[in-house]
C-alpha cells in the first residue's frame, strides 16, 4: 500500500466508478506506483460490476492517470494486467 498513491488518487477529479477503481489501484500500488490486480479483485474492492470496472479502466487510461500493460505467462495465456499510476 502506498499512502502517497492513495492521497494522489483522492486529489484526482474523476467521478463515480473511475474514482473507486483508481483508489483500489492506489491501495495496491508498490513503491514504483505499479500493481497488477485482477479484474475480479478490482470488482470486489471497488464494489462495482465487471463492466463498470472495465469502463473505469478505459477512462483512467484515456485521461492519462493510469497506463496498462498486458501480461502473458510463459505458456502464452493471459494473466492480470500491470497498471502504472502516473503520479506527479
């Protein structure tokens, strides 16, 4: 957990589900402001639907607050994405 990341997330001017998802990401951020929670984890922690989480993530990326890197296991199957918070 990064207190700096959480404080930054609270300062951002995003609404509704996007704010909840941003706070969930910030709560899981490491010292490099990155994390890799699953969509299921974000759904549970933000208390919103999968569809709302997906929409919120797209909005956060579009706003430039978060970047997303798709990750793959060595066998080629997808695993959780890596999220980087753009804390200034």
